[in-house]
C-alpha cells in the first residue's frame, strides 16, 4: 500500500495502515494461486465525514477456501462488500455500546447478502444470463438460505474478518477462521487484564476474535446466523491487526505457554505482534518488510497463504 493510499485511508495520515499477502508454500507446491485478499477504506460517520473522534477506518481480510475453484475471486468480493458497507453511517465516537452493537449487527447481515448477490451475478454472467443474475440477487431470504436449484455459490467460498475503527470504539465481524488482535498501551500499574506484553514496548496484544474451526464460509447456507460480531470500547487502543488462518503458526501461541488448559484457546504471540508493530512504525508503514516477514523460514510451517492487515498509531500512543 502506498504512502498516499495510507494517508487517504487514514483520513489525514495519523494511523499507519499496512498490509501484505504472501502465497503459501503449499499452494506453490500444488500449483494453486493465492486465495487471500485484503482491503482498507476510509469511512464516513452518521454525523459527517469528520468528527472529534476522527474519520472511521475500515479493514477487511478474506481467505478463499483452498479446495474451491474460484475462491480467490470470492475473497476479493468479500473484502469489497465489507469495506463498502462498513464505511457508511458509522456511529459517532461518543455513541454508546448499544448503538454500536446494533449497527454492526445490521451491517454483518448486509455484508453477507451483498457478497451473495455479487457471487450470483458472477455465476449468472458465466452462464450468459443477465436476467437470471437480477432474479437471483433478490432470493436471499430472511434466514439467509439459498435454494439448492441455484448456481453453486460454494465455488467462490471465502471466510472474512473485518474491523471498523473509530476510537475509542472498534467493531468487528467475522465468519470462519480469520482472526483479529488488538494492541493497547499500558498504563502505570496496569496488570494487562490478561493481555500479553511486548517486552519493553509498553504495549500489549490481545486476541479478541480467534479462528473458528471448522470454518464456515460466506456462501454456507445460513451464514447470516453464523457471523460473529464484537464491539470494544478501548481508550488505550494503539493498533488493530487482522490475519488469515495461514498466519496462525506465526502469530498465535498455544495456551500451554502460560500454563493454561487446551480449551482456553490460542493466545496472541507477543514475539510476533511486538516486532511487527515496531517494524512498521520504524519505516512509516512500508509493507515490503512485512511481506518479507510473512515469507521467512518460520512461515513455511503454515503452507497456507498468509495475509496481515493492520492499523497502528505511528508512535504507539493511544488514539485518544
């Protein structure tokens, strides 16, 4: 992402927005193309394009299903839909939790529906039936189910995680095995509340949306009901990082590292997020070192495509 794009996405250039996608070694060996996608966009709130809380920022990462023929296209359709629908009418920074939860809940349904309409339009165009595309676009029912007689949306199956930042608020939606981590500045005497520190950086990382397995896709019947949404009010927010499941061996630790039981679930790895944030802050958000990190020897443990997209305060300070 260019410096100009980062400034546009951040609405003035305060946050660093950087992302990279790397084809997995397993995909290279089998001759499969990269099936991940990411996108960032500047948003507008329901109180205008700029407010005391700053211009909203939208991040989205999608992972196409490895076994599906056209899932790479599905991943791009997913991030396009998320950035378009999550960038408008964002609640104000001084709004309350109920408003934010209601908004992200409604938008999560709209994102799934928009993805399905786009997929059906693609499939209808393949069959040279523009009229059919229009008809299919209106067949998403109240439960989000799809008639079995329709074209196979599963050919473009993808998972998705997206975040909307308007500090102190961050709203997330997720479907499938992508995951989200927040970075926060520590305060004097702060015990971290279970967060994991970055050594001497005065910043902590917390996995807020872990990967879900088995993965549910946007094209799965009933996907609307499977979307997870989360709203956080985080005054100490200093960054948000989204990633596809191919990054899990690099970015997540087993709970046993803290003596926790297996059913606790994975933990954000400070040895990944700390250096990542420091690297991007040091170079102003240049994505090339990030791409190199995702292409290093440790990345070969995954075999899957690896994608990371993040928004960081340049100096590591709190947004507010």
